[in-house]
């Protein structure tokens, strides 16, 4: 259901084609939410059926026709109601954390490789955050500073969370490197941690 609200948020900025929506997601929203093209188009069809958006076909010369999507008043009301509604209890699905939960099953060398790969991913995410802060951080250059104010704070918050996770990963790597052949304290004989 969150994809619906992400799409409504994107369409609250202006009328867009599916391609424009995908570009907006890839450029701005992807670090907090992502979706495949098939999920996006399926959700757009459902939103149109539910009266939250409308679409129109635009005929183009020498190019394929395109469909433009626009949010309706009902869509704006739905988005606004969702924005101020109580938060649902988050159940985070994170493949990396799930992998860590069962990491006792792999060798220390394999565990180290997995942690090093995550460290590299986090360094790249931190760099993207810093680049975006440099690009968008000066609100005086924006025609919509009230919107950008929140997005800049979100980018900075995500960057700080990635930095904290990276610090934790570096600690795990340091512990692992200091005793790579030793069993990790706290595990039960059968390898179960809890």
C-alpha cells in the first residue's frame, strides 16, 4: 500500500508520464522506497480505477504515444489523510540483517567478505547523500524551498543512518579480524544465538 502513497506524492508535484515517474523515483525517491516498473504500472491502474488519479493519452509525431497521469482531488485528499495518519508499526524487511542473523553458519572468511561488501555499499550510499546535499542543500536556489526543506532533511537523515550502520559494520569487521579462527562468544553449541 505504501507504493500507492509514494506515487501520489510524486504526482502531487505535476502531471507525469510513466517514464517521468520512473525517473523521479530513480533520482529522488529510491533511497526511501523503490518499485519495479510492473509494480508501478499495476498500482497506477488500480489508483485510476479507485479515482485517485486520471490519465490521458497524448499522441506524438515520430515517437510512441504516451500516457500522462494526474492526481485528482480524491487523490490529494487520500495523500493528505495518509500523511497525518498514525504510523503503522514498521516491520522492516532487510535481507542484509536477515543474513546477519544466520551468519554463524558461514566461515569467518565468508562473513568478513559479506561485511566488507556491505561496507562498500554503505560508503557509496554516503557519497550519494553527500553529493545530493551539495546539489540541493542551498534552498535559496530552489523555486520550491518548502518542499526541498523536508527532502534535504531526509537526505541528511538517511546519510547519517548509513554512517551509523557503516560504523557498526566496521566494528564487526574489526572484531572478526582480531580473532578470525575463534568461535564467537555467546553462541550455543548448535549455532543458535537466541
